[in-house]
C-alpha cells in the first residue's frame, strides 16, 4: 500500500505552521515510546516529533532517528523503543505516559462526569 503525505495546522503553535503527516488507508501514523525510560512526546511536547513522516519510516533504527532529530529539530532525544500507531484520520486522542512508557488513548475511552 502506498503512503500519502498530508499537512494539518497545529493550533497550539502561535505560528500555525502546517505539520507533515504520513497517512495510509485513512489512518495517520503516530509515533510514541513503547518502553519504560524516556518518553517521546511527553518529554519533548513537540507535535512535529509525533507525526514526522521521516521518523515513521526510520523509527526502528534509534541512532538514525537521534541523528535526524538533532539535525532537523536541534533537539537531543532518546529514540530506543519507538512504536507507530495508525490512528483513523480525525480521531481525537492523547498520549499518556507512565515512567516513560507511553500509550495512545482515544477520547471515547474516557467516561466524563458532567457537573
């Protein structure tokens, strides 16, 4: 299956620059840390690192990811144990973290209390 590259706007970013995303069959690739240690998104809080299409393609090679992020983002990262979740376009989710290990949680997984 072919991949598609899409752009969306990060509204939490005051400059509102588009974020590149890798999509396939109506789903978006989301990068997160699947091991205990240093979290990926929750440590850096950089949405571009969550969606970067190049990182998706090289995520199984931690040293290559670390070199790429240092060169492109000017950030030091720990890239061991990265995983990719394919999430339906338009789904609302968050990345939860416990002791460095992250998980993707969908909005509909929560039972909200109404006052």
